[in-house]
C-alpha cells in the first residue's frame, strides 16, 4: 500500500494507532468512481436507519467528512459526528456549515476508544466503514456502546465472506477464517482488519446489546472496477438486482460488510450533566451530554473551548470542530 493513496495512522494518546486520514489520502476522491458502492450504501441506510427509531440525539461514529449526513437528517434532530481526522472534520465543517450554525450538528475530534460523551449520551448511532481500521476493536466497541442509550447500526467487515472463502481454498489457508482472531491485511504500517462476525456480536453482547444481522452489503464489491466499462453498463441492472437479493439471503456469510442492528437489552435513561450558568444557550444540549475524556469530570463551555472543572484540561474549538484529543495523559 502506498503512502499517498492510503489513509495514515497516528499515535493516539492511549498508544493505539489510529488511521486518521490526515496524510494526503483524499477520501472524497476515493468515492469518485464508486457508483455501485454509493448506490448500495445509500439504499441500505435508507432502509435501516428508520429502524433505529427517531432520535433526539444521534451519533455518527467515525463519520469522516459527513458523507452519510444526508441519510440521518430525517431520523435525527441533533447529531454528534465523532472522528479523529482533522482533514475529514475540516471538510465536514464546510459541508455541514448550515446545520452546525443552527446548532443541530456538532463535530467532535476524539478517539472512538475514548470519547467525551457521557453514558447513554445519544439515543441511537451508526458506525460505517470504520471498524476495519481498529487495532483494538473491543475497546472501541465497548466505548461506543457505553454512549448509546437505545439502538445502533454497526457495519462489520468480516473475514469469512464468500470471496475470502474461495481465495482461501486456493491458498490452503482456510483455517484463518475460523475462530475469533481478526485477519490483518494491508501492510504493517497501514493494517486493515477483518473480523469474525460472531466475535463482534459477542463483544456487543458483553456491552449489553442483543444483535440482529440486518443485511449483507457490497456483495459484489469492485465488480464494476474489474470488468471492462463496455460490459459494466449492460450488466448493471442484473448486478443491482442480485445485490438486493443477497442483502437478505447473504446475511452473515456472503458479503464483506455485514450490518448489525444492536439493541440495548435493558433500555437506559441518560443522566444529563448539570449546566454551568455561563453555558452558551446554543451549546447547552451538547454540554449536558459531554464530559472530560480524561477524568470524566464536568466541562464548562464557552464559544472558544470546553474546560474540565475537575482536572483542568482545556479542549479548544478549532475550524468548526471541538478538539478532544489535546493534552490527554497516557493510559
Ligand atoms: C473509511 S472512513 C469512513 C467515514 C464515514 N463513516 C463514511 O462511511 O464515509 C473511516 C473514518 O474513520 C476514522 N477513524 C478511524 N479510526 C478512528 C478512531 N479510533 N477514532 C476516531 N475516528 C477514527 C477516520 O479518521 C476516517 O474518517
């Protein structure tokens, strides 16, 4: 994998490597010639997001530049988009400027394994195309789960999909596809992880969620990249129909992305933080749902920064987003 065409890993304060998309990789351009994948994901999000129920507060974990914002506008009143990448968040701030100004969307820079959100801060959430970057997926799933009160959508890159099974027959390495250990591909510098679906479901169960495999997605990934353009337009209707059929029939085994609906077994109420008198009114909803990612103390908010009243750390507002990565201690 070459540096300029791949997302880059950064060291997080907790020492886990974060693929932060900040070193020249153009994630917007990546979507330039991926009509099939765009169509597939738009379709599945339109179908599954309403099943989360209407959310007063919704989180897009690893939301990048806000590519999927169009899909949760109709199911969420307020949105928190959490990502580690300065580049993606800066872009998101430009794309979602109107909603940010209206106080409907809040952009937060944080590690998904250590977020400034209180328990059950949001009613529902989603994490799309992110887990394959996670060196410590259990820690991140536990942390994301902690902040969800009701239900969320989890896109799991699985290691045992049909194509991987066929490839493993050829290479004689089918043993790797069994068991809970993730498979690492890519390079040591830029690893990509794929998981056993059962292991991810178990991790979510430990965090208090029952899961349902709602769809197998991207079942014919890159078909339009490998075939000649002259064939692609003719085959498109057939492949799109097959995609829709396998989204249901291939649940749990066919496609590389399996979408889980995770529902909290015992619903939890959020216990909002009390607000300091000087909290700006347009930040009050966010302020009630956030805490210091380092010590979990209360934050006092101004338009320029959130300040922890317990440990004294300050988290500044940068170009349109709140930066909760600054000055965190090693864990
Ligand atoms: C492939 S992009 C997906 C973005 C978006 N969900 C989408 O579907 O377009 C992966 C995103 O995850 C973010 N990311 C990866 N690991 C993260 C972590 N540990 N904490 C926060 N963000 C992370 C990256 O910065 C990047 O924006």
